[in-house]
């Protein structure tokens, strides 16, 4: 029997069902692994050891009584941007360092209902603003493949925890790439669902028209299993989609590999400055798919160049509005001062980090009278053009293949003083959020010992198509069997 912490969700489900292992043994193995590697990886902001073991014993009792909930007894980590009832949720910010939510986010409620065990809360850039997890107010997280490198961000804690076998799977959130980019950097699978596929209720809001929670796992099948658990309509999220949830794992089992799949190759994603190893990895994936029955179609997404400016206008505008609630009165930390206004100023000055302040200023500027039309409104119009690019593309193809990021992980500290360089790591991921479509990143190779991510995009509610393509690729390759030496 392998070390239980190293199991996939799929294999653990099987062993739990057969009675070969107990949820308590599995959870204990994950905790043992976690405490052994956390001193170097630092993926977690908090670990709920006792609650997790309690929940594991409850899961074993449920199973003994005949319960077979899909995630019964499976340890899952949750990004600290997602509310967990009674468990401190900071979103990587000092302003929320003592915030204990009175309710669970819908996705957490759904995980618990499916029998999952919440093992801990993972590190994130403050308010999910960042691409390296270095903007966490508490500590950075290290890339398990090389401790001198970032794990990506903002769901860097979840990505590192999965890669280091400190959990079987995790939830992240993705506003402009925060699930897919760290998944690519850490060599795991990360799926951003269609906007509205999973509920945003109980997510700490960054850009409300962009945010989506999603699975981060060791394999594509595991991503399908977790997506299945969290997807669905939620009346408490006004933008949640009221569409039936397919049985994603069952559809994956029935899927026909690459045979007959039309794969779009967007010429705008193969740019100067792309790391040649990343370019080669994606092109090799295309050759492999074609040799197994896929049809490659060159497509154009002509507004790709505008992705970064449009994203950083819309996301910051929405963030500046969303973050106005942290005023020291209703949530988290308060710095008392002589007047109400001074309390607001002092609390926000002390509570927010530099990147969050920069975003609030950028967003407030883009929304201010006199600049609104030139920046925010214009960005919204270009967003519509970006959406139309994808709509036109998906008339010709079933999925699109692209790099997840232009390069592999960078060194800790390398981009921390250069916001623009940091923002440019999102160049291939932000469009997906602007268009509201789903995307997945899967392991597709290595360069100098650091993982490379292949990104697969699909039309709105096309999760089954991207899972199918991702799974077909995974079946033909061995990258997901490689694990960092820790
Ligand atoms: N890195 C991007 C940003 O800093 C995306 C963040 C995210 O998806 N939460 O905004």
C-alpha cells in the first residue's frame, strides 16, 4: 500500500469503499505528511487537525452505517479566501486576521455534504491579488519542486499543498488565473469553471464579475469528482447558473479520447517571449492529440492583446468597491481613532498591504467621474469584443489548447517590486475570466526541473469537453506521475 497521503481522490475512494483503509487512517497520514513538510513548504495558514480527525471518525461511522457519499472521508484543503464556519478566514490579510465567519461558503457546505474532511486553510495573496502568494500578509509559500521558487498565485497554498501531498485535493479561486497559474507552476491540475457554474456565496469577493471557485487536484478525474461536488445553482448567488449539473466523472469514463475532437490553436497565444520549452510542450501536446484522432484548427482571438489592460481595469474597479466593506466597523481588525473617519483611515492604512492599496487606488481612479468613460466603460466594451472572439472560435472548435503561462515559476522575490511583470504572468489566463468560459491547466512537461502547464479552454458550460481533452492527454502522458522530492 502506498503512503496514503500520496493517493489520488479516485484511488482513496476505492480503498475506502472496499474497507481497505479508514478515513481516520487516511486523514492521519495526510496530517503526518503535512506536519513533516510544512516547515519548508508553508502552504497552509491554519490546520484544523482535531476537527479533521473528528470528521474522519464521523465519516467512518457514516460508512459503517451504509452511507456512500461521493467524498466520504476524503481530506480536502480550502483556500483561505473561502469562508469556513467557525474557522478563522483571513484571505491572506492582516485586516481579517481575527475574522471567524459565522457561516460556510456554499462550496464548503457542498463539500461537507459530500462527506469531505476540511483539513486546513491554504495561503493566498492578500485578497487574492497576486500571482506568487508573496503578497500574503503572513508568509510566502514555496514551490515544492524548488523551494527558491514561487508556487504561483493567488491559490499558491492550495497548489503547493496538492503538489506536496499535504492534501488529496483543494479548492482555489480564480479571478484572472489564480487556480490555473499556480496549478501550472506546481505541476497539478487546476480547473476554473464557467462563471456561475459554482456558487460565489461565501467567497471573499475580489472582482465579482470574474471570481469562480474550482478544484485543484493531482489528476483530471479528481478534478471532475470535485467539480461534481461543488457545481450547481445557488439562490444565494444572483449570478449562479440554473443549469443541470452533468455527472462529470461518469461522462469522463464514457468519453472517446481525442477521436474526432476539434482543437483550436490560437495564433495570438504563441508569442515572442514565450519560454521555448513551454512552446514546445504545447506543440507536442497538439501533435499527440492529432496523432490520436483530433483535428487541429488554426483560430484567431484578435483582441487577446487587450486582455491584461481590460482585466486590470475591471478587476481593480470591482475590487475597490468590494473592499470598501473593510472599514474596521463590521469586519476584522479595528484601529481605534478619534473620529469615525479617522478610524476608517487608520484601520485601512494599517490593515491593507501595498498591493491591495495599489489596486484600490487604480480601481477608484478608473471609476471616478471624468475617467469612468475613458477607462471602466471602455474596458467593458472591449470585454464584449473578447467574449465575441471566443463565441466565434467555438463555432469552429470544441476546445482550445494554449499555454497556461508564458514561463515556468519564477524565483521568490524576483518580481515583487515590479507589478507589471507580475501582472504579465496572467497574460494567457485573464481572457477566460473576462469571457466567463471554463479553463483547465494540466501538467505537460518540465523545464529545468520546474513544471509546465497546458491550458485547455472550452465554451460556456463546456466543462465536460475540457475534462475529456485533458483526460485524453493525461492518459497518453506520464507527467502527473512525477512528484517533487521532499
Ligand atoms: N494574478 C491575478 C491578479 O493578481 C489574478 C488573481 C486571481 O485570479 N485571483 O489579479
